[in-house]
């Protein structure tokens, strides 16, 4: 049978098209898929069964062409359904539109009632928690190296490890672990969620689920920006807990614990009373012609008047959320937001683009040994969980190296205690951050130029191991549960 004839054989032979569909469904149930098509043994049975039943002499290629044609029709029908927001009505031969709000409610109800969605969400959260647990000690050492760095001296990670163990024990390496885990779950969830939404828009209308490296780069940048905003408060609290694990108790903390006076109770967190400073202030104000009848009592209502030089407390003394809000204000929870957004945007773009590049390279390597050669990406099939995990680990390390300078800038900015009244003075005086415009936009302080890459090895190891653990455990758990 020549090509011109077998093009219409499925429409000219009664019952052949339906029998082909039924037989394909039976083979899928029995043998499963190979990529986006049937397995070779299934194609052989389909060909022999239909040729014998309808007295035909068609090659396997004819049935494969029919499969591809049906697939294209289904893709076109699915796109029409998605864009119209409704369903196809056989009575009127058209798509029925639905209200956008009704469609959103329907989708949300389906997600809430879909056990598969809940399984994927719980599995993803567990994978992120596992990755955070494995790599949190590395993150603690990385943070201490960054915040304690000086231009002319490098900190030894081994000495920092001994210091943490001597002051806080082995548990000190996991200081801020719960905060880090919650922040990672929300941040990584936002990163992958936005990436999947944007890539779904890119893939809309394509026959196969293929994303270009440039598209993955742009989607990763947008996803990283949201991740930076979501995870910044958790990272600030985590960083101060980590710094506390390597800090010895101060004398001022012991003094405050012994004080029971209501006057000292009004002091800003991290400050101790200085009677000499108060006496000097009273002496200066006493020379004014118009004096307050109870000047000393009034000055005690303003705690910072009793603290002397106004030197802010150490960062390990202001680690609780209540202390941070009381001394520094609500806005402090998002300190370092600019450097964090730039860091996570660079990280997200480099991570997803390099991961997509390695994914494509592995698929091409896998397709090189297939016979017959696949005609689409879906025919190649999925990579093994091990291959996907290795690609994610390498991508995580590359992305960490590319974004490390912004991570150092964020860590050092969050390690500074800046009282509310100092921030108010800066706003009133229209204080401008020093440095070039690139540094001002990305939140880098000029004094940190020579130490921006301190701890890069620890961060690369931490990001690579975490990405490997998250992707590997997720694929293994989903494969076991599904």
C-alpha cells in the first residue's frame, strides 16, 4: 500500500480508528509508556493485531504516524479548552465559556481535593527539610566566616568550629535550624512555584514539554526575586542565632539580669544604665533659662538619654524577634532585602539555566544510544533520579559561586544592630549610602569590597549538597509513593 493510500486508511476502513485507540489504551495499561510513545513490543503487537483483524499490510511507521497525528489533535484541543476556560459541547460543536472566578474556584477545589497535589507538597517540604538538616552546619560556618571577616586576615573554619563547640557544644552548629528550615521551605517553594508557572507559559502551544536555556534563565531570575523577599526575615533571625552560638556572654547581659529597677526596665534592649551620662545631660540642660520642673524624671522617660555614648549592643544580644522589633523596628526584618533579591535572582537564573543545560546534554547522551532515534524530547523519556540529582547539585554549586558576593553583603548587613532613632536620624538628614551606584543598588558596602568572596567554598559545598539532597529525595519519595 503506497503512501497516498495509507494516509486515509484509518478513515476509509470502518472501525480501524476506534480499534487502534482501544488497542493502544490496552497496551499502555499493560506495558506502560516509553517516553511519550509505546514500547517496541507494544507497537509490534498493535501492528500484527490490526493487520490480521482488518486484512491490512501496514508497517509500524503508519501506526506511529497515526499516533503522532492523534497527539497533535489532542494538544490543539487542550489549548482551546485552556484558553476558552470551558469545555467542548458536542451538541453545538463549540467550546462553552465559563466565568473566570468560577474557573479559579474550580481549580482551587480540585487542588484541595486532589491527594496527589497534597502528596507532592508534603514530599517537597520534607525534601527541603532534609537538605537543610544535612547542610546547616556548613551554613553556620559560612555565616561566621562572612560576618567575622576582615580585609587583612582570613578566618579558619576549623578554629571557628572549635569555638562553636567550646561555647555552645555540637548543638551550636544547628543554631537557628528551625528558622532556616521554615525559610527554606517558603523560599524554595516560591522559587520552584514561580518557575513552573512561567515555564508553563513558555511551553503553552508546543507539542513537547521543552524549555530553552534562555527561558529557564529568565524564569529563574523572576522566581529568585520572590524567593529573596520571602526568605529575608527568616534569614535575619537565623543569622543572629548562628552568631550567638560563637559569642561569649557579655557583662551587660549579666547586669541587666540582676537589675529590677523600673528605670532600667525601660532601657533599650542591649543597653545598660550610665549615671554619669545622665548627670552630664542634666547639667547641660540646667543652664537653660526655662527649665522643666521635674527634668530628671522626664529624661528617664527617654531611655537612650541614660546610655552614655549611644554605642549599639552586640548582635548576639539582639536576637529575639521581640528585641529586634523593640530596638530596631519592623523594617529591620527585611534588612538586606536589596542584596538578598539580587543574590537570589542571580542564583535562580544560574541554577535553572545550568540545570536545563545539563538536562538537555544528558537527554542527548541518552538519545544517542536509542534505536530508532527519537523524534521528540518526550520519546527519550525521563532521566533517572540519580542523574537529575547530580545535575541539580552541580547547578547549585555554580549558582552559589555566581551569587556569593551578594550573599556576603546581605549577611554582613543583617549582622549590624541599628536602633530606631538612628534610622530616623538618617532619614531626616537624607543620608545616602556610600559607594558606586552598582553597590548602592545591590546593597554592597564599600568597606566590604575585599571580603565579598570569603566563605565561597563552604557556600558552594552547602548549595550543591542541598540541591542534590532535595532533588534526589523528592524523586525517590514520589516514585515510592506514586
